[in-house]
C-alpha cells in the first residue's frame, strides 16, 4: 500500500520539478477513495425552505482529485498511487448535499436551483484539506480540514452569516488507508457542525 514515507523519500532523493513528477506521475495507476457524509440520529421533517450548495472554491493545489500532502508549510505534494473519487471541491459539495439530506429540515437541497429560486445559498471556501507530518519522523500524521462558509438569503441577496469550521485528526501510521480514514473523521465533524449551523441560521 502506498505510504507518505514513499513520497517523502522521493523528495529526499530528487529535487525541483523532478520530485513533483515522482509523486504525481499521470501515467501511474491510482487507487480511488471516497469519504462519508455526516449522519444524524433522526432527520427533521421537511419545511418549505430550499437550499442550494454551491461548488466550493479552493486554491489550485486543492482543485484536483489528488490527496494533498504538505511536507513543509510552503510545499505541496500528492500521495503516490492514490486519489479522491472526484476533485476535492466537487467531493466536498457532494458530501455537503448528502449531509443536509441526512439531517432533514429542508424541502429541497441541491447543487443548483433545478429551475426554482432557492431560499438560501451556501457558499464554501475549502481552505485546508491535507495531511502533514506532525512529528520528528515520518510516521506521525495530522489531517487538517478547514472551510469558510457563507450563507446567503436569496430574497434580498444579503449575507446571513459567515463562519469558519476546522477539524484535525491524528494518524499513527503513514499508510494510505489510515490517512484516508483520518480525512473521513475530520471531515465528518466539519460537515456535522456546518449542517447544524446552517439550519440554525436559516430557521
């Protein structure tokens, strides 16, 4: 199974754009991973509100289906032989929609208006979605997920509220599957908090 250690060893042996190519070769077969939406014990009954979840914006290093690794704060690399099932912003949008649907409370939740004028639009900026070494060696990993969300009321195009959501998960090994599980844990916490916050703001 591919590991972060492989990526870091590649960086140690190679330099410049050659190192980047070593860990993100487009011809390499990549294992695809997906993540879980937030789940709730009991879904609320639907009301008349209609919510649109826009495609999140992000920096260029996140606008890809590759799993981002940041060996140092100013360097971006990608986990070898692994990728997300969709580009990170699109994956986030899918999971947000599914999380709102799991929670209930809205009559309709979608990626677009489906020909209808939504009551609210949720705008999201994906700021951090990465794994970082968190110790002197290469085995300790911290996954970071940070998003900035803005809720817009469509009746008058006013900003209802803005909030930053952040979560981390510690991973004891640098294998790909535990790292993905760390992403899943951190992201589900963000999704759950974001859904509860959005419903409270639009109530």
